[in-house]
């Protein structure tokens, strides 16, 4: 059933009822006046001009005036009431439709469901506030003071929650731009670990030693973020030293052969093995293979072990700090 039709019918019935009441009172007043003039009419009713009781105390003319004014006001107010009702109903329907469209649009993206629900709720309440103010204005209510109070309350709440709002804004940025994702190995907010969950106000990170760190989102976006897994590969930097008397080419081939034989080492880019310096007691080589993030520590540990075994098996020495002590005998003694 059409709600606008119901409102219009109700306004018409109200107007008719008020007209009927006013006519009845007018007829009663006429009858009382005729009775007072002709001595007949309402028997048993005595009108004493000096008394506060009786028909004069009812002041029917005043009541008739009040009802007439009420009828006129109702007739004048009916269009405004109808318009305000239409504005509210259409605004409510539009708010629900727009909110539903927003949920569907954001649902197709990779945004967090929590952020989608929060954004949709904020939009719905903002639209309903606008609809309420518009309907109140249509009724002739002064909404200027209401808007001023609402603005002051919003400012006070925002000032009191500025830290939380900063974390919320940072959380929205993390969910939209996705510099880090759940499961990534990152260094952010002074914490190194694997991202467990990205929340609206804080991000949970599992550190490498098994601890759970809760980091404020503003700390993450306010500093540098190092994501070790976003590129899909990591370079393992290792350094090995050989003695000055050992064969450098032989040592190079041994290390390169170990890397090429490991299936976890990526062929592109190719691993690097090169001499990088002459230390105080060793010739230093770098050994830099590229691996997938999940193979980083396995390649690191296995390569160190295999290089030591290969050097020992092929007569390549690994220098270590040592001290020679020379004792001079005192000839005089």
C-alpha cells in the first residue's frame, strides 16, 4: 500500500473530524443562546451571571475559537508533515540502497571485511543524519543549533580520540595500499617477524623467537617498512675465508658447485661467488645465492656446513685467529 496515500487520507479525516466538532459546539452555543432569550429550551439549566458555574463558565465561544485555530493549524501543517514524511521515507530507502551498493562494490576488492562494514555503517549514519535534518527543516524546526551542537560534539570526540583515530586512519591505509600482508616477513614499527593479523587499530606480528607483538598501525605507517617476502625471493649473504696459501680458483669452484647443486637456489638471478678482500689472516669470499623466502634459513645453515666439509676434503684451510708466542732465554741466567 502506498504510504503517501495513507498520510493524505489521514490528514483529510483529521480535518473533517475537527470541522464536525466545531460545528457541534457552534450548534450547542446557538441552542443555549435561544434558551436564554425565550425562557425555553434546556430545562433544569439555570444561568446565573454572578456565578462561576453554568453554561457561561464553559466559555463555549472561546473553545470554539480554539478548535477553529487548531483546525486551521492542522490544515496548514498537513502539507509540511506530508513533505517531511516523504523526505524521511525516501531518504531512508536511498540510504539503505547506497549502503548496499557500497558493500557490494567494496566486497569485490581485497579490503578487509571489518573495514568494509565500518565504512558502510559510517556512510549510513551520515546519510540518515542528513535526512533527519532535511525532514526537520521541512517541518519548520530550526536545525541551526542542532547542527552546531553536533559539530561541537564531533570535534570534542575527535580531539579526545585523536590517537585512536590516527591508528584507524593508518589501518585504513594499510588495508588499501597493502604494503604488508598476512604471512609476510617484515620489519616494521621496530619489530621483525611474520605478520599474523592486520587490524583496524593495530597489527599483530609473530617475532622470530615465538612472541606475539601488537604494534600500533600509526607506528608502522609512520616509519620505514621492510618487507622481506613481497618480491618472492631473498638473497642470502654469506662470507667465507681461506688461507693465503690456498688455491683461490679451487675454493671458488667448490663454493659455486655447492650452490648449483642445491635445488632451493634460484637459477635466475644466478648465485654470486667472488673474492671481496684480503683480511689480516684470510682471503675473503662472498657467497650470495637467491632463494625463496621460506628457504632462506635452510640454505644458510646447509651451505655453511657443506662449505666446511668441502674445504676439509679438498685441502683448503679456513683460517682462525691464533697467536704465536716466542720465548727468549736469558743468557745471563
